[in-house]
């Protein structure tokens, strides 16, 4: 596992300044460009579950944030769930306060079994900016995080879920697939923990057996940190209710012949890890990466022809 030492950190900061100044020069062009193509990515949503149970994949965008990502990681660790974080490069470069904490959180997330996906350096509108800029946003962020984590970054969530032909081609050329979402509580708009929890739990209550939902929240929003434990509480309590319903139905089947039985239509909700998701969705050799386990991946990369890219 790479540890960003003083030299690496200095290089990352220099890189960040370069990218930021480069992008500042493009602000005018971005201002006049058309809005992002709000296409859909139907084939990239949760899709079919691994098993019969309804499944949930937790994903968090826009971090790392020195206190909110930490709080989310604490919650996930306490309950032993693994998520995917789609993080931006601008938060791990530059001279900003909290940089050391954010760098440490990147390392911690990977160490604790979460996956880190690409969300561009500057949360860019990839269908609006110039082609070279869009490519740089994707490639620079990948290099940054591959250097920080020692892991390949093949997961991506396009900011705003933007979709256009040019971007589709760009991602295909890089063997990257956008990971879309099913549940979007819009907590970044209303800032209400209650609304976020209500939205997610109502949707999860209706999630069918054999189906998977990908939850999108933002680890830069205080609501995400406060809503997450309540959402997980609801899932755990709901799962107990479903198990009780299942076991009482099984009892009834033996005891009350001839009487109409209520079949529990929903199995307990399973929260799957990012690795399980990748293992199902991505072909070998990425499947091998998922199976090898995250901590072994760094070693594997060092001993095979795959290379950790040098820092920019
Ligand atoms: Zn975002």
C-alpha cells in the first residue's frame, strides 16, 4: 500500500495547482457551453441481484470530506458494511485545510474494504467541456487515486449522470463503465435527514426480491452522515420483521393445513459490498481483482505486468 510521503504529497499539490489553473482558464468556455446531456444509463443501474433477496449497494459521491466521510466510514465500520466512494481529485490536492485528513481517509477507506471510484478531478460536466478537458478530468483523477491507493480505478460515476455519445466513446476507450443509481434522495437539495430517510426506506420497502438498488448519497452533505445510521437501522429492523414473518409462515404451514397462508413476499434486504458488485458486473481480469480481496490487490499489481501509474 502506497503511503503518500512528503514528496508525493508535494507532487500531488503541484499537480492540483496545475489542473486547477488549467481549468480556471476554461471557465469562460464552460459558461457558454450547453448544459450536460441528461441522458439515462438504464443498463448501468442496480439490475439483478446476486441471489433471491433484494439487494442494496451503498455509494457516496463528491468526497472525501475530512469529517463527513470519516463519520460515514465510522458508521460502516461499526456495522461491517462496504460501500463505493466516488471521489474527486480536487479534494486530495491543493493546500486546503484538512488535506492531510482527507488523504488519510482515502487510505482508510481502501484498508477497510471499500472501493474508490472516479468522479473526475473537478466534478466536471464531461459532455459540456472540450474533449481534451473531459479526458484530462477522467485520466488525471484516475492517476491521482491509483497513486494514493495502489489500486486500479476502473469504476466511475459521471458527475450529474451526464451522458452523450462522445463520453460513451471516451469511457469505452478506457474500459470504464459509468455506475448509475436507482435511489437518489436529493439530500443535497432539501438538507432534511427525515426526508432522506423517508425516501430511501419507502423505496427499499418496495424493492422486489431478486432486484438490486444502488443508493446515491453525498459524503459532502451533513444529511448523509445523519441519515445513514437511520437507514441502516430501518433495514436491520425490517429484516428482523421479514425473518419473523418467514418463520411464522413456515410454522403455519406445518400446523394449519387448509387455511390460507400469507406468504412473506419480501426476503430480508442484503447490503452487498462494492467488491461483490464488481465481481458480478465486471469480467476477468477485474473479476480476479475483486476475488483476490482488496488488500491483496496492491501486492498483485506490484508482481504482475499491471503497473501502478506514476504520479503525474
Ligand atoms: Zn457528484
